[in-house]
C-alpha cells in the first residue's frame, strides 16, 4: 500500500467514528423508557416534559394529564386516545387492557411518555 492511501485512511476512520458517536447520541433512550412509577395516576405536562415520563397502573385505571406549563400549550396523543391542544386544565383516559401505551405531545419534539398497564385489575 502506498503512503498516500494510508494518510487518507486515518481521517476517514476519524470521520466514521465521530459520525457513529453522533448517531448514537441522537438515538438515546427516550425519557418514556425509564422505569415506570407505580401508584401514580396523574401526569403533569410541565417544563416541556411529562412528569413522571412513565407510569404503571392496573387495568381499568383512569389516568389524568394536567397541563401546568404556564401559557405553553401541549397535547397528549397515543394509539386510541388524544387530547386537544391546551395550556391548562386536564385530559383523562381510562386504560382497560393490559399493555404498553406510548404517547407524545406532537407540538414539542422529544416530549413523550408511557403508560404500562399490568395485571388483571380489580375487575
């Protein structure tokens, strides 16, 4: 191998390494992927986040989202449920079936959450 291709190989490897690191940083886990909090049925939309970002409830539980981020509007949109855009007030949805329900505020990138419905409930 001539010296010229070797000189090009090192910068190429550096570019590939930094590109890979940048891609991994962008695909970091969502706050919704944190361990779910049990015993909580109210989630706040505050500081451009859902707090807590993940909760665990039994089937039949009504979860309420409170919009408390000042004049900043948010929404809650998931598979089978959706709120209006609102800056204050609440939105509620009853989760009847076990499963994992991811949701987002489609007004703010990265603002997402998760409801994990486990067990048989009190049916």
